[in-house]
């Protein structure tokens, strides 16, 4: 039962209350039990359950008509947990990469349902940056070293879908290369283990990124050094790439990845 005497008001508050009650029940729950728990009339609870069912968050057992979270809701919960775990695992390794390189390190996380990525964490450089990193904002994996390091290690059918996106680079406005040209670049990234870009996402920057791989060798994110072009030295590129690859390999190992599982 509700621990207070005030029923939630407003559609959003009521939807959240019903969703929370179903999850916290620990087992399938009836409409009557839900109505008592959240302190709302049964017709109102029915309406809210229908809204949540339409969004694939809750479902009713076809026999008992008792309600439970859907597979999609559980997937979202697992995704959130794994993302938080990845950030926690990566932070000390990012600090090591920054200490060695003296440049900012970003953790990219792939969003499979959207086929996009976000920057989930940043370890700043001891040297000043000339731009601001926006965290948790979805972006294409077609652009930037951080995106292409992920794209190169996705399943082929997923790469096909991503390549259909012809949006311009957010940093430079350039149009995407042809699918065949981009596939050649992705193959090179797979061979050398890192990607490089010039201002495609962040104007005035240079990016060097390595993929973060799960136990099956599928990309779940990337580790990226981002460097102002005024400080970037071309002859240091491979040394920096080695640093970021070693960092990514440490994260990969924690996720259960072994080189023998790489994509073929």
C-alpha cells in the first residue's frame, strides 16, 4: 500500500507511480493491487496501464491478466546498468591515458537501438582545451574517430543500416563518403586497431580513438583522445594511438574480450 495518503496528480506522476509499483512488486500484480498501492481508482489505473503497454513498458499475462515489465523495459534497465558499469570500469583507465598523453580522454558509449553514440564520460587534460565537450548527447557513429572506431566493429548488417544515414559532419559540414570508401576506411581501422579524424565532430580538434569491445568482439563504445589542432603534432599520432589502444585493451579485458574473439 501507499505509505502516504496523497495520490499522485498529473499524468506523468501517475504513470511513474504505476510503473514504479509494478517494478517494486517483485512479481506479477493485479489491477486491484495496483490501485490500492498507488491510491488511484481502478479505471484510472487501467488507462495508465494501457498507455504503458502501448509504449512496450508493461504487459499483462494473457491468462491471469496480472501485469509485469516487458522485455523491452528490462532491456533498458540492463542497458542503463551496463553503461554505468562501463563508466565505472573506464574512469581509472582514462586517467592513466591522460597522464601518459597529457590530452583529454573521452569514453564513447554505443546506443544500439538508436544506432548512435554518446560521450558518457570525460577525463580532462592538464592542458587547456579550446572547445567544450557535450556529454550524453546522441551523435552519429559515421563521423569522428570516436564514431568510426565503434562502427568498424559492429556486425555487418548493422553497419549496412548505419551507412544509410547521409547526414553531414556536425563539425565540418562535409558530406559522408561513399559506402565503398567508408568501408575501406573501416577495414583499415580494424587492421590497425584505431581511428583518426580531423574536426568532424568537434571543430578545431583531432581525434584518435580505439574500440571498446564486449566478450564477443562487438563494439560497445570507444576510447578517444581529443586534441586541439594547434597542439597536435602529426609525427606523434602513432604514439598517441598506441596509448589509447592500450587503454581500450584494458577496458576490453575487463569486459571479457580476448583477441581470438575478434570479428571476422
